[in-house]
C-alpha cells in the first residue's frame, strides 16, 4: 500500500482536489478556485501548498515569478491510502463494519442503493460456493 506520511489533513485534501481537477496548476489558479467556495486567505492556501510539498505529495516548478504545482500521486492512490488507513486504524482491519457504517451513515438514493446491490451481486459471482472449492460461473 502507498504510504503518504504524514497523512493529508482535511484542508490539504481540499487543495489536492483542486490540483487533481486541472494539473499542472499555478498557485494563483488554486487560490481563485478555493476562494470561490471558501473564505480562505491566499496566505493560508499557499501555506497548505508548502506543507504538501514538504510532505512530498506535491512537486512544483518555477516558471518566471509563478509556481506550477503537480501531484506526485493520483487521486486514486491517495484515496486508497486514506481509506486503508481508516480501515486499519478505526475498524481494526475489518471491512464489513466499515462498509456497514459508511452505508448506514450516508444518505443514499434509490439509484445508489441499486448500484451497491449490483456491485455486491457481481462480487458474489466470483466467490466460491459455501463448503466447496468450486467457483460460481
């Protein structure tokens, strides 16, 4: 499993989502996008960028008087790391209680429930029959 250490804070996740949306991206572009939805000072956002560089999650390239930021990890890699950390830390490595919690605490639509049912049905097709070494086909 990918280890991003120390882990990404909630505020840093907000910055990372803006970077993943259109990287490479300048610090000015990130500031504008975040300030559209949050009342964060420019200095706060630039501090978060600096921390992400220190954590080795971001890299930057200087272009004249601008900094161009790019993620060193894909969004999927970071989500995998964070969810794995939650699974092992909060749920002691037990996926069923974690999934039960997530499903029960989310406000799922009927369409989302159907998608989950379809996913479980698809996964179940590949599981061996109970008490048998045969795989379902």
